[in-house]
C-alpha cells in the first residue's frame, strides 16, 4: 500500500490531492467519509471543488496517516501482505 508522505503535511490540500490520496488508500468516498466522521456527499463536494475543505492540511494529513496505519495493521492481522 502506498504511504502518505510526511512531506504532504505542510502542502496545501486541493481537491485533486484529496482524490489522489483517497485513491492511494484504496477507499471509496463513503469509506473515507465514515473514517473522517463526515458524509460521502461532503467528500464528493470537496473533491469536485463544490465546497472548501474544512480541515487544516496538517490535521487532514494526520487523520489519513492514522487511517493508513490502521488499515496496514488490519491487513497484517488478516495475513495480507502490505
């Protein structure tokens, strides 16, 4: 599974970057929304520039890094090679 780069923490979040990050994690908009405590409609609006991203870039990066780590741990527990 591709890792979210620590260097992304200071970079500006754009709709394209959010979409690419979600894709790297292999998640649907609904799955990401559930993990971030929002709705898939909000994720769709963020990714399509219909609404501004409400979170500070550092917070979003940390949330996605934590999610990535959790998914890797779950995959290891299930015997899936990551």
